[in-house]
C-alpha cells in the first residue's frame, strides 16, 4: 500500500511546498503554510499541477484531449445560458448560468447564502436540481422551502397543498457529507444542476483529514470541477467567509472555479449585495441588490429609491451622489459628521467608502479650499449598508463633509458626481448621460457635473439643470453660495 505524502500549502494563495517555509515566496505572507496529508492516489495529480505551474488547475487536466490543437481548428460556439429566473443573479453571472461551469457563492454565516440558493432553485421548475446539504436535515430544508414559497401560495390553499407546492417534483435533496455518495446519486438521477451546501462540509475518502481542511476543500473542489467539465452539469458551491473576510480554504479554491460571487451585507440591515469577484464568462463589476424579508429575498429593481432616505430636509452633512456599479446607475446618500476631536488624535472613519481616499479628499479640502480639519473628527457613512467604489463619489464626500463642518444643509433637489484630483480639479467621469437621466427620473432639479463632460453632450434633451464645474471651489460655491 502506498504511503501518504505530507505537503505544506499556503492558506493565503495556495502555494505548495515540500517543507515548511516561514515566508511564502508567492504572496509574501508570513506563517501561512499549513501541513496537510495527501493520499497517495492524489499525489500524482498534485505533482502534475505543480509541474504545469501554479496557475494551472484541474480544469486544464480535465479539459485536455491528449493532443495539441491549432487555435483555428477549435470550433467556437456559445452555449445557451441557463435562465435562473432572477434578474439580479443573472446580471451578476453575466446573463445566466453557463452549462458546465462551477460557481462559488461566498458569504458570512447567516447572511442568506442558503436562502438565496434554495429560493433560486425552487424557481427552476424546468430543470432537475440536486441539492446536497451537509449542514441541514431534510426536514429543515422542507420547512425553509415552505416559508420561501408562502408568498407565492394563494390564501385559500390548504396546508397539504402548500407543502406540495413548496417543493417542485424535480427538486431533489440529498443530505450527505460524502463526496463519493454525491457522485453516486448524481449518476443515478442525472441532474441538470448540482448545488453543494457547503463545500466546507463535504469530504472525500482519498484525503485523511477532517472536512473543511485545506486538503479536503481543494480535493473536493477539484473533483467537482472535473464532474462539471466532463458532464456539462453546472455546479454551485456555497462557501463560508473567515473572520479576515476571505473565503474559507486556500486561495487556490478561487483559482479552480469559474465564477466567484460574494453575498455581502450587515445582518442588522435589510439589504443584501451580490457582488462578482471573478467571472470567466462576464464582467466583474456587476452588482445585485436584494431586500431580506420574512418570506425570503426580494429583488430590488430600483435601488435608488431604497438607498435614499425619505426626509433629510434641514439636516447637515447629507449629499446625494449619482454613482454607477457595473451597468446600473443609482443615487446613493452620503452622510458625514465633523466634530471637534475629543482626544489628542483626530479620528477618521469611513463605512462603505475607501478610508485612504477619504484621507486624500480631506487633505485636498484643507489644502486647496482652505478649510482646517486638522483638529476635527470626521466620520463618513454610505447609507443603506452599501459599499461603493465609484470615483464619482468624491464630490459628494467633500460636499457632505463641508456641510457638516459649517452645519449648513444642502438644499433639496441637488445631486452631484465628479472625481476630485489632488490639485482640487473636478475630473470627468464615465457614462455621464446615464447618471443625469437617473437623477432626473427621481425628481432632482439640479446636478453638478464636471465641466469636461459637457463636450459632446446634448443639454436640450435633459429637463434637469446641469451645473458644470471645473474646481472644487466652484461646486461648493454653487451649493452654499
């Protein structure tokens, strides 16, 4: 009998080594190598991956045909995507689920990953779905399915009818932690879609370690990838997030899968954000927004109305910005609070916005505009629990900070967009027409835009007043006089 092999894997990037190393040569992190035991049957595959290079995965080995092909000899065709009957999820996936792909859905415990996956699978009445649960029993899944389907059942339906309607005939549930059992049942039922909840609870007999370890997660994900590529059945993996905010397991798990989407949000807020981190079949800048309710997750088709509070008249430190995430424009409320530092060192805190960019904007406001904020505490918050990376938020951040500093509210009907440079200039932003149209649709009368965006813009087709500015001082003068 072949002897098991001991290897060391970096928990941050997935780099493999035959011995323990203090500093990872690939990512530069210290004390990240963990000892794992690899079964003899999987040693050859691991050595093959190491020979091909760290960027190669089991997908390269599984999809190979054993012969070299010319690029012009390979047939190109687009497989029809699977409609998930969820506009937000379809948008994040790039238009639907690609057959034969493997998707990793990550998120913190209790954020709603299982609810989202179960709710989506119940809506796929035309597909045979095999839902593998390693965390919950079949009875728990049945009760959750009934609760999620309660909003779609008529009021005069009986309890038995509700139970029958909650779970479709082609929705199959398997409660198991064994990867071999999953493949055995998948061979029998021939599903159109396979869901694993969660990948950290599945273990294979080829690896002598507990479920959730680096070796188990890597080997199970590689085996599921080979299953997806050879059978054409798409696989959805649900993964947990560690306390550092990364997916549990080695970084190579993200290299193996085709798409990585992350479910974000605060458990104390009703909104949930579905964000694409990696997507081989679409854009990674897409965003999906849901609202958590007792009957499940509701799609938010117009997030601008929900991200804006009902009333902020007379309140200082509030500015409205027209932002874009992916292809979707929406208006977001920026809140700022500036107060005298109670202690020796002023505090700088940002929620939903880049902390370093806030420090840069405060330096611009102090150097170029002349407002002294050196001895002031500055707190910034993006309303609704949203995390925005659009550079066009700069102008609204500066306006909200200044509004709170002088305790003067910004008049209703004003919104803005623009990137602020280090010299205090307002730089142009992309897709200005969509930003203006979104502000006009929600009833705003004035919008501050960069002056350079006026070139080639037909102002006659907009009923909202465009206020072009070239410097930060001009924007603040238009807002506060």
